[in-house]
């Protein structure tokens, strides 16, 4: 399974813009829509990064990842448990432990992406509060 964002001896992308620019259509448009959807649901303080060779949003730890591959796109909500919890809403999509795959030309429904992002924000906030000294 080849990642579209930087394979074949090419240097890894320096940032998310560069990653998305390297993805051929229709995956580029799909990832751009996903990026905008995640950004709209994430807190303003969330930042973007390349992690594990793909775009990620970070907020009090890793939030979510997404990427393009040769024959599909994937969304990684950062929690296998969330993928299991929402298996009914994910019917029609290929899933694996912590991964949701979807066609290059058909983004995941934005309502679902936003739901995952908001749940991950809540999880990360809870985790960061429990780490603070009392």
C-alpha cells in the first residue's frame, strides 16, 4: 500500500500543504475537504503537523491523522475504540483497528469527521487534566 504524499525516494513532505500538493486528483480535493472539516471542528489552538508521514492535527497530544494512498484515503481518529463504537455509522466504509478507509473521490461525511474530532478533543483535554499536579 503506497502513500500518495511522498513515496518513491522523494523526500518526505515538510508540511501539510506540501503533502496535499503531492496527492493526485481526486484525492487532493478529498483531503483538502477533510482538512477543512477537521479544522472547523478542532479548537483554534490545534496545530497541523506531518506525523508518521501523513497530515495530523495536534491538540494536547495527537488528535487525528489522515492521508491518501494509491487506491483510497484513510482517516485515523487516534482511537480504535471510537472506530468500534461507531461501527454502525461506518457501515459501507472499510475499517480496521483505528482506521477508516474511503474512496479517493468520496470524503467521509463531514458530520462524522466532526464528531470524531470533538470526541478526540474531549479525550485529550481529560487526559491533560489528569496529568496536572493537584
